[in-house]
């Protein structure tokens, strides 16, 4: 039984070490992909951002820039979010949610839509992409940490398996020193 347990322990250890190494490689590749994709976009922090003048090429910088985009969007819309704005503009150019009170486009006869709402659509898309980059880099970093943990657990398990489940020596028992064998 000890031989089977030893072989099973060694196999489990090898699997844990392999999974740990694989997870760390995947995490590093994932983090590098996020960073290279962000750098490719050549986004530079605006002067009023926490990353002024810096190229956005890490997940943390992407998160910071997403916050700056939100701030700019709120400034452009008078502090209103998409759901707070009227869908249309009335004759005086003020937002309204009432389509019948909306001004009519002279070319199409349709109600004039509130262009500020389109700012939110673009802003939300940009913020989501940047926040997704932050999340993806965070997950990749977590995968690297978990891979390192698996690697260490695998090594520790291997050490325990090899040390505690030593192969049985000779099946014959030796007579302890100083003892005499009793014959019948």
C-alpha cells in the first residue's frame, strides 16, 4: 500500500507543479496582452487626470482614465447620467421625455433626439473597455498568484510524499542489537 500511496503522491505533486507553472504562464501572457493592447491605443492621460501626460498601458491606469472620462461626461451633460436625461429636445432646446412635446426635425418630421445622450453611449463604451482591461489585468495577476501557490503546494506535497512514504526496506526484520534470539 505504501508503494501505491507514494506513486500517487508523486503523481499528484507533479500535477500540482505543472498546473502551477501553467497558471503562472497563462497569467503572465494575459497581463502582457492587456498591457500591449492598451499601449496600442496610444491613450494619454489628460492634464486633469490622475495620470496626466502618461500613456495608459496598465490596468490601473485604464481604471484611472475611465474615471476621468466619467468626470468629463458628467461635465458635458450638466451632471446628468443617461437615464436622467430626456430622450428628446423641445422647441427651446431643452430635454424632454415626452415625444409629443419634442421639436420636429424639418427634414424627417421625426422628434429631435437629445444629442447629450449619445455622449453617454460613447462614454459608457469607452469606460467599459477601460474597466474591462483593469479587471482582466487583475484576474491575470490573481492567476499568477494562484499558480505560484499551486507550485509551492505541489513542491511541499512532493517533499512530504518522498520523506514520509519512504520505500520499505527489506521485508525481513533485523534483530535489534543486544537482543538474543529465542529458539523454540
